[in-house]
C-alpha cells in the first residue's frame, strides 16, 4: 500500500483534478470539491456538514435550510459523477484517487489498484457519465419488476436512487419549446426528450434506460410537447414545422398525422385509445381517435375568463381528466387543479394555488407551485384528496406564464425532472465581448431586462411570492422605483425614445403606460382582447409596435399603434400570417421592422420595410434565433441562439435591399435559459449588454441534463407520512 499523502499532496492533487476537462467550467462542482479538500487538509473535517456546505460552499447563506433545500445532496451526487468521469479518463494513471463515500461529506485519498479501471467503482461512488444510463436502466427495470411484484404479490418498499444524467452530448434539451421536455414511458424503461442541435431545429430523441446512446426519431422536426401512449409503443407530439398533431412509434418509423393544430398546449393519451388535446387558442379540448378519424370538441363548463392552457391528463378509465384552471388576469401560481368530467364537462376543484396537476399510480395527486412539487393522497374512486397537500420536492423547473412544468412519472415509480432553470434565480450582469460584472447586488427571479435610452437605468420584472413587480433600477446609491406590482402577470417593459415613459403588458388588462419616474400610476393604453405584448417605439416615439393574439387565433401577429397624444389611435395590422410572428422591432431610422417568425418550423430573424407591408422580406439568421435587439445607435443587430450565446450582425440597407455580414459571436458568456422570453438587452451603442446569468455560471450544466429517481413512490409515501418536507434532489 502506498504511504499516506503528506498535507501538501491533497492540495496538489486537487489542482490537477480541477484543471481537467471533467471539471473545467463546472462551477459548483469545482467550488464544492475545493471546499471539501481544503477543510480536510486544514484538519476541519468536523465542519463538513450539510448546513455548512449549503450555506458557505454553495452560497445559500445563513438562511439555508437543508430540510426544504437539498442542493447539497444534488451537488454532491454530481461531484461524485465528475470524479468518476475524471478517473476513467484523464486521471486513469493517478496513483491516488479522491473518494467521497456515500453517506459522508468528508473526502479521503486512496491508492489506485493496478487494475482499478476494470473493477467496480469505489463504494459510495457512481460510475462515469456514459455508464450512468446503464446503471439507471438496471435500477429502473428492477423498479419496474419490483412494482409488479409488490402490486400483485405484496412486498417491502423500494429504496430510492437518484441519478443526474446528461441525456445527449452536443444537444440542448428543451430550448425554447413549449411543454414538458423529458417524458417517461409508462413502464419506466424508456425516455423521450426534445433536443436542439446546431441547426436550430427541435427533434425527438429516445433511449432505453439500459442503453448508452440516444437515437433520433426521424421525421420529428419542429417537435414539442411529447406524451406517451398507455402501452408505451407510441409517442404523440406537435410539429411546429407543418402544424400537425402526430404520432410516431418509439421503435422508429414514419410519423402519422392525426390532426391540424395551430399550437398544441397540452395533450394526453387515454387508456381508451383516445387523445385529448388543445388544437387552437380557445379553451376547447378536442377528442382525437389515436388510430385516425374525425375529431370533435369536448363539452366543458369552464369559467368565462379561463386561460386556454389547461394541461390535461387522462385518469385511469378515461372518464375524467386532471386540468389546470388559471384566470387570464393572473398567473399560474394562482391557478386551480381540478377534475373535469368527460361525460358532462363539469369541474370539481381539488387545489387552489398550483399548476400542472398529475395523478400518480401510487394513489397521489401532485402539482407545482412556484417550483415546488406538492403531493397528497388521492382516492380515484371518489375523485377526492385524502389529506392536505405537502411539499415534497423543490427546485423543479416550470413556466409561470404558460403553466407547464418539467417533470414526469412512470407507473413504476420512476421520476424524471429538470431543475429550475427558466424561472431563475438569475444573476443580472453587465457583459461586454469578454467580461461580466454584477448589475444588481443579489440574484432573484428576474425577467424582461430593458436598458433605458440613456444607457443608465434598467427596467426589469421581478417575480414575487404573490405576483410580479416592474422596477426601474437606478445608478447606485439611488433607490429603485417600483412602477407596478400585484398578482397580475407583468411583462415586456418598453422605454419611450426619450426615456420619460414606460409601457408594459399587465395580465388580462392590456398595455399600460406610466412615467418612468413613478410620479403617476399606470394608465391603460390599449385594453386586452386576447394577449397584447408591447415591443418597440418608432424613433420619434409616435408609434408603438406590439404583438397580439386574439381569443380566436392561436398565433401571434404584428400590429402598430399611434401613441402621439393623450389617447392611443386605432390599431393597425403589420403582419398577419398562419405562422407565429413576435418581437417587432423598429430600425434606428424607423424605415425597417425586424421580427421573429416560425414559418419554417424554426424561429428565425427577418426584416422588411415598415411603410410597405408587401415589400420583400429578408431572412437574417440561418440556425435559429430566440430573441434579438436592435440598438438605437448601432449598425448591428444582436440575437440569442438556441445555445444561449449572443451573435451580432453588421447590416446595411438601401431603399429596397437589406444585407448583413455573416454573424459573429459577440461574447463567450453563456446566458441563462429563459425559455421563449428575452434574457438580455443591449446598450444604445451596442457595446455592452445586460443579461440574465445562472448563479455560479452553471447555465451549461442544465442544457442537456435531467434528474431521475427510482423508487420515488415509496419515498413519497415516507415523506407524506413523516412530514419531512420538500427537498430538491431528495
């Protein structure tokens, strides 16, 4: 056996590990490993407790509570995975290896056996990332068999195992698609997920949990919102490329068209082989035979102000479904989880204050409120909760504007979920082509950053526990100004060209306007008749461009509105097509209007002359654009790619032609995932940006990963019985 290391040896070994590809850019994992190793080297092993790791090493601060925040357990699991990756590759010749035993936060150094690369990993450590799915497959299949044994024959509880899995190298999962990105087959043996690659097109990928590689499902270009058939043989999805609801065999084959759809926002496949899905902007749910045939609307007794996004799930027996009922004036944090009868369309409310309700085969109802998963025992025969819901898992990614969440369950007790990303918390930072510095002192649930025309002030929306607020952040030490707050959803602040006013969207009210110094309460500029989102002013401030979706149309169209005077003029259409067009932005001279359109199945950046709606259209991006800015004093347009990088286009125009140089990457900084909403803005001269970033710069860590837990149903029963509370990562 090799002699024990000297005090200097662990620190030298640490630097070698942290400089490896496995740890380079890993953020939290590197910080956590350094914290652990340095404390042991200094003889402070007794301080390595869950609280100290969360409060100090991972930056949660003195208010950290490990009972409701399991960031330590999640990050320690990820650290073990990175160590295994390192020792199976770059560190395979290291004579000493760092071991982090299961059940302990104190690392130790062990001599490597001569044939250690051929042996099982040391006790308490996971195997390398490419082997994770093999291990997960064994655990999932074992859980599936155990589920059958226990349900049919009766048996003891299944122990829970947690895995943090990279689903596919080189692909971003989810991106800007609507709906759940990662779904499990009913038997828990297969996963299907939405992936984006460099061409900016979303597609479906699948892999069995005991396989190493994911396979693309051909013909699924533009896919979003997948959901399984009850037998697990098929996957249904919506294609944004040709606007069809389709199904495809998970074993491969040609997708089959089932129905035309403007924009599917939720679907479910009942055990009567009937699909229930939203096919348009109305709250109607359509009944669609899964084997083909005419579809018809479901009779529903919904409130008149119900949001059309109700995210249905068919209950066993296909006599009723779980739905989310949100009101158009408020967000999904204040929605209701209800049961809708398929026979008469009546509603039975179960929970007030939650979204994306799901029934589990374990006999529980779960739902999301502000990123926390709540659960309660549920009697399927009576359609009643048997106890008050309790929090069981925090840090689940969800979208408070659209109401969907990133989690799914199998009938066998496997859970798949994605950690909170698009909802924050985010750091708000100033960045240039190569550096970043804080713009606000603390991270928070921020969205919609907009820089004032003088480049000094920042308008930004912050999500609160009871709603949202619009603030104007001033140069320090001046205090911020609260422009509006309440339980209505606030979005898309836009500065007037002189910086004296702000317009913004307010829930079901419409477009509001207020002085930017907060001297007067906001007034209604344009009442809502669907969804209105303001976006940019003409340079002279006399006209506002906005996007609009009427109650009868699922797609956003582009409109403008004269705002020169005490009252707004009559809205005028600019671009109305069957596709979705968003983010209308005037050029600095007011001659052109740029926007995003998904007419090809991928959102790309386009521009056309404003005064001539029939003029030629010019496509500016080629591999997807998720948001963009056209600064008032710059010759460049800046847009965000699906990979969360900012690219710039240097453009020139004549009276009838618009040309741009090839795009170039403007900054190496990777922005935080914010879904379909903007996560950056540029200063008027285009030299700096304000951007939303993930704390500890771990935006990349979430881009293709998901967390899987086997044996979750028994863990759920234990938590509800003991009241042990929510824990991210469990």
